[in-house]
C-alpha cells in the first residue's frame, strides 16, 4: 500500500510582521481578516511546493499549545513560573507568547480547541488537512505550581488525567470530522533522554522518571485510542525544544527507544534528526515495521540551507536500520513554535520546505 505524504512538515510557519503587529493592537475582526489572508497565502505556498498535506501554519496561535489554554478555563497567566530557555548554558528568557499560565482552578473545557481553525481550513485547504494538538503531558510540567495548583489537583498526575479527558474529546471529534492527519506535539519526552532533565523530574515534580515515562505513554495512548478511526493517520512529534531557535534537551533516542517505539499507539513517529544532539539512526531498528518514521533532517533553527545530496544520503543511512519504504521526510520541527518564530526569514523557510519536497521526490518518486 502506497505511503501517503512522503514530504511532510511539523506544522507551524513564520508569522509575517503584519500579523505580529495586528495581534498586538487590532480588534478581533481586523485580526481575523489578517489571519485569514496569510493562512490563504501559506496554504497556496504549500500547494505550489508540491505538498499534499496542509496546515494553517498555526497562524492563529500564540504558541503551539495556546489553542488549549484559549479553550480551557482555569489558567492564571499572572502566576507564570519564570523559566529560561537556552543551549549550552546560554539562557534566554521565554517570550511572552510562550507563557502558558498556572492552573489555579478546576479546568473547564469551554469550546473545541480547534474551533477557530478547522472551519476555515475545511473551506479553503487545497488538500488533506493536518491538525496539531499539544500533548496532555505538556501541561503538568509547566502549569503546576505548588501552593496554587495543589489546592485543586493533589499532584501532577491528577492534573494530567483531567487534561487527558479534554484532549480525548477534541481529538475524537477531529477524527470524525474529516481530518486525515492528527499530530500530537510532545516535547516532554525529551526530558527522559537527557540526564539533567531526568534529575529535574525527580526534584521538581517529585516523580521517578521511569514511572513518569510510563504514565506519559498511557496518557497519550488514551488520547490516540479516542481518535482511532479508519483512514486517519495518528502521529506524535518528539521535540527537544524550538523556542527562537533555541533548545533545552539533548540525547539520542536509545535511552527510551524500546519502550517509546514499542508501546505508543501511533501510525507515525515524527523524529528530530537535524544535528548531533539527536544521536544516531540506530534506535530506529526498534520501531515496529508497521509504523512510519518521519525523518526530521532539515533544521528549522538555522537559515543555512542543507544540500539535497546530503539529505538523500542521510535518508539512505537511516534505511540501514528501518525500511526505506516506511520512511518519509520533514523539517525537524515547526518554524514558529512561538509566534516570534525561529531566526530565519520567510524566504529561507520556504527554501527549506522546497528542499523537503524535492528530496522526497528524488528518493521515492
């Protein structure tokens, strides 16, 4: 059976200056009109480059998970815990758009997470739609604050499973509403790859890393099971951080490969392989042969364009460990996990997307 979407992408695109400015100063109707205009533009660009799966670039979101906090009451954005993002000890304060808020009340699901996105996409997408949801596992790590959240939820686990119920409801609706490709973005699995973050889980969350990993897999599986439907692709994107071209975790997949690849109930693993922090392709041998691996070989963090021959060579290197016919290609992450976006231009973004499409055609036809 032919594999769909050999040329894939994680989902988010850079916001143009007009849209960033409008989000700061425009009213709802004006902002929506500007969003609509630029979403039509990125849809047309994806089609021009030869892609067969389409997103709105997350252009209506402040960050990749703001569709959750916009649709769910119970977050206090004035109580955010200060966090630094950085690489190799170089700290950078997270931008305002990345603020997720602290849970200070029982969560209440007030509207569908994609209510402001899916209707427009269904009307205007030139092809199959890919919708993106944050993993439920994202929020207990960043929205649980002792002395506030534990007055409502006794621990991180209690908060997690309340969030799972919200995600389950929405992801099931998407699967029944004609969405062909649903991706859960799950940065927190990278904590289990990196010794410093495993220690953080023990000290800050009061959990044993292996037990926390087992629970995270159960939580995401509960969401995927709710969306399981013939003809719908379910994927998980495993990220090491992507805020303004920075990252927060490093380490190869080998540390958790057997458990992760063997038990997550997905069709596709969307994996970062853009630099040495990702390790080797060797852990791919542990991916079940009925799955698809999306190789994130083109970086969204740097403007320099990779060479097509190098991309093709790396695809064939990965095929030593996992069948070539079960591989596809994408950038390693989105281009704008937060509204501010990564440190490259739109022209450089589209050049990388063109490379994805052309390399995929070269390898698979």
